[in-house]
C-alpha cells in the first residue's frame, strides 16, 4: 500500500521488563470517537521518523518522555489498518519523565490492569484499536486470570 497516512501509537506500560498496567487515553474528538479509548499518538510529520513522531506526540498529548520498547507486529510494513487512508505502527513504551496528563485530544487517562484481560477488552475502544489491544495482550501472554493488586 502506498500513499497511506502514517500514524504512530504508544502502548505505554508501567514497565517494559515486567508490564502490569497499560496507560490508555479517552478521545474527545472527532464526534464518532468521543468517549472511546485508544493508544495515545498521532500522525508522522514530513521528514520525521515514526519513532521520532511517537516521542513528539506523547510529549505534546501527555507531557511525558518515554523509552521505546518493541514494536507490536502487525504483519504489514505500513502497520495496523485504521481505515482506507491510514495505518498505525504501535510500540511498547515506558515512562522516562513526566506525569501523564490529558493535554490534547483526550479528557481522561487511565492505567488499566493488564493481568485482567476482561477489564482491558471491556473498555469501549476505538474499533481500529481493538485488534491491536488483543495482539498486545497476546504478546504479553495475558490470560483471563483474576486481577492482581497493583504494585
């Protein structure tokens, strides 16, 4: 596929080494996605690398600096299809600096327990992000085990 809009997203985890929680963001716009949850991120600008765009977007949207981990494999060079015009590449990441705040495009941030698959999948995700969430849980080998008390 060519001519697709390149989008990046961050699966921001409490730890890359021992992930237990995922930071998710609730959209405020556009209207069809308002109130739905997503991976924070955004469009790759001209002349920017995908990784550089993710660092910039998370600083702009959440006010945080991150360390990138592995990219979540979509099976396609362009990434996960969002619609007929855009695809998103998603990386695991952990916080380096800053306290996440909903600065742009979101009205709420929430840390969710990755050890509770039902809780994670029960959120009203933006439809295009749902298969990415399932792939993340599979990659992290999250089963339907009961919730674990947060550290």
